[in-house]
């Protein structure tokens, strides 16, 4: 179930209690949040060739994080939750509102097995130009690849630790999309060459593999 807002959160457990961490996340951490107003679904991922985990929560709006139910969840954690949050490494947490979405008929959408996350910190006076390039040139060309299932673009409302204001989530059905002719074409257009020549243009890129089932809203 897809929403207009996401909570993007990464954590890395120590290897010796990774199994305990996964059991806690699957059986407590996500299910508790699925009972809160405004939460629609949650999907976990494992970083590709790295030890970290990611959860992407789909929400109706940023206000889902301000409800009394969610505040209670945050302020009254179980002993296990308090221990986990104190001991995990690699913590990130970003609240993001969707500003554009590109999909196609028969798309796997948010259930695609591979998630490619791209972060940028764009100067305020270049946001309009950056968004125009991504929406009118870059994303449409990527979507010509059969394995490029969806592109979602977000404005980052708040987050830590990185100073980013734009996030793109690319949903892929196969890793081969990363080496496809369509991606090569999208990265070699004159428009991209022009905007990528600006000093601020430096993205942060991470690939994740879907981990486990999608958790959906509980009532």
C-alpha cells in the first residue's frame, strides 16, 4: 500500500545479535507502527553488499508522526525497543513527501525486489532546474528500461544525519537495470551534462534488496 509520505529509516545491528534484531523488527517494531493512524504499510530491505537494514514506511501524510498514538509509541517503548535503538549503528531517519511518481502498466510498484536510493542536497535557487531535469529528462528515460518499475521523487521535510533535500527511490525488478542501455542513455544527455557540471551536483547512492514481506495496516 503506497502513501504520499514516507519514513525512511536505516539501522545496522551488531553481527552477534542480528537475528534478535530481525525478530524484533518483524514481530514488534513494524507491527506496532502499523496499528497507528496514518501508517499504511512498511517494507524492510537489506543494503546490497553491506550489513545495514532499511525500513520504508508508507504514510498518508507527515501528520502520521504527530498523532497521540504514534507519540505514545515513541515515548513508551518496550524494554527491547529501547535497547535496540540505543545499540544499533548507522541510524538514519528521514521524513519525505512525494513530489513526483513515474510508473507504467503492469508495474510491480513498491513491491519490486530492488530499491535504488539517490540523495541530493540541491541549493534552493537550483531546485526548480533540478526538478525539471529529473522530471522531464532523467526519469522518463530510465522508465524506458523494462526492469525499471517505478521512480518516486521526494522533498525531504526533515532528517538525519545527512543534509539532503531531495530523494529519488527507484524500484527495479532486476539488478541488470543498473547496466542497461536506457540508464546509460539517461546519464549521457546534454541536459544532464549541463546540470551535473555545477559544483553542488554530487549524489549519494545506495542499493537495497527487499527483505521479508510487506507489512500492511492493522486495525
